[in-house]
C-alpha cells in the first residue's frame, strides 16, 4: 500500500497554504480526487508564469518538474487536460510559488 496522499487532498492543502499566506490559489480544472496528476501554474510577481508538476527527477526521486512551454501556456495545459481528464490544473499566485508547491505536493 502506498503512503501517498490523494491528489484532491494535496490540492486542498496547497490552496489553503497559499491563501493563508496571503496569496491566491484557484482550481482551473478538477481532476481525479484519488490519483490525478497535478499541474501547477506558478505565478510569482516579476517572473514569467511557469508550469510545474510532480515527476521523477534525474536522481530517480520525486521532484517538481518544470513543464513550461515556450509559448501559449494556457493552450498547453488545456491540451494536456483534454488528453488526461484526471489531471488537476491549479493556479497559485504568491511569492515563492515553486516552494509552496514543492513543500505541499512532493513526497519526502
């Protein structure tokens, strides 16, 4: 049995943490509550928006992978969502958005 928390719970925790810290978080597309992948649109003032998702890093451990396309960020996540209806798409607007995502959705 995996010790991994359900995706819906991780999304709720991330949104709560961001909102409690004075930022803004919103669900752009709701995925499978148990095992859907989570794609985070990270908005940090003065930095171009980035797409981050949990994946396997070069060392074989769970990592936050930058999936930002060269252009048309919205089109990219919408195409991903069309091919994977279980995918969660979350937008967080806060300083250090990547840190909040990593601390919340990565396994330790």
